[in-house]
C-alpha cells in the first residue's frame, strides 16, 4: 500500500509517517513539504534515514514530482 503525507516534515506529519511505518509493514510512504518551518530540515533528515521519500514542494510548483507508476493501488 502507498501513502502520501502532506506537511511530512512538520512535527505531526513526521511523527505520523514514522509511527505508520513502524506499525504497518509493506507501507510505502512519500511525503511532500515546502520546508518553510523551523525544524523541518531536522525532520527531513529523520524521515530520509528511515527510507521515507520527501520531495520539496510548494503549492505554487507546477511540477512537484514524478512517479514512475502513477496508479494508486
């Protein structure tokens, strides 16, 4: 199963991502964040160390990220 978390580098988003990864095996988590808040970079590092992908994005970005297989399954 795949999950997308917006605001993943905020306190709530990061803690949610890490807790879900621990509790649900086989879950592929991707987060999106604009990294504008203080502490975001610290949370980003923790998420990346755990294998959670977090591309930087803003709502104004015309092209946020590219997924090899865009079907949600």
